C-alpha cells in the first residue's frame, strides 16, 4: 500500500518538476532534509535544508532535465519509512537526447516527509552533462558540497 501511494505522489510531483515547477516536490521534504549527490561534477553536493535543496532543484529545472521513476518501494512504519526509487533522468534538446542517466534514490521518510536521501547514478555521465552545458554556453554551476 505505501509503495503504491508513494509512487503516485512522487510521479505526480516529478511531472510538475519536468514541467518547470519544483515546488510540489520540495513540499515533500522536511525543513532540515539532508541530501547527497556524490561525484565530482558540478551537480555533486552534500547539503542540509529545504531551501538549499530548492536551489539545487531549480538548477535541475533550468538545465531542462527531466526525471522519471520506473519503480518506487516504500517500507516501514510511518515514523521511520525507507524509500527506494529507480529511474532515469535525461536531457532532450534540438540535437536529440544529449544526456541520459539511470539513478537510484535511497532515503528515509518520517510522517510523509523526506528526512534524508542520497542519489546514486553514473557520475561520469553527470560530468559529461557539465561539459555539454558549458559548450552550449549555459551556466554549469559550481559544486556546493
């Protein structure tokens, strides 16, 4: 039951993110959420707080990235739930699909709010995305971790 509900909410909010609005997704996070995105690309970070995560998500939107969840698993009591999401993110441009990466999110939720999570994906692909955005003259950003 929890997995179905978590998947429905997450997919709806990811669709809003893909449409350019990160706020619905951001509302799923606790004020003191901890977020980690490993690697050495400009996307790599380790941050704490909904506001900081909001800035990271806004950059995701501005770059034109899209994210889809293939599978969502949620398990445990509402005060200490584990969530795992597997999917793909990509960037389509007039040049075609210039970036695609599979990801896994592993996190912990409490009472419907994400408290802590980490994203695992091919860090070399993320770094290649930096190169593409830089060649296009778009701000690649800076590491914040």
